[in-house]
């Protein structure tokens, strides 16, 4: 399990925005992953999607990594943001957009 933890950390360190999700950006396999993907697409954010359905070790590993029981999980600038409900609330309040503007100003965008 240590290897998957290192892989997860590398993905987060090497990409400004990472969405661990069920399915792909083009074809989400659950409504929650689809919601977060649509929000990011709507905002024009470049991100990588990691399909946890492709790898059971990744699926459990990301849950262990954050001690967060559900998928999707969004990371921005190396920071864990949350799952679908949190991302949706942040989007609706404008907090998510402000976070991306802040990331752009500090040079942490994808």
C-alpha cells in the first residue's frame, strides 16, 4: 500500500488540479463524479482525472490517503478540497472560482 500512497502523492505534486473519480472526464461513471467534472469543465479548468475504477488499490488508496470515505476527491494546488457536496457548495458560493483565481495569481494552475 506504500507504493500507491507514493503514486497518489506524485499525482498531486505534479498536477495543479487532480480529480480522483469514478470513470473518466469524458464518461463519468457516477453522478457525483459527473457533477464535479461538469463544474470544472464549466469553469474551464484544466485538470487530470484519475479513474479509481481502473485500479482497486487506487480506489482504496485515495480513501486511506485523505481519510475521506467517498469518491470523488478534488485536489487543487496540492490541497485536498473535498468531495462532490463540498465542491458544489463552493461553486455555488463563488468560493471555488476565487480559489482558482488565487491559484492562477500564485502560478499554481495546470
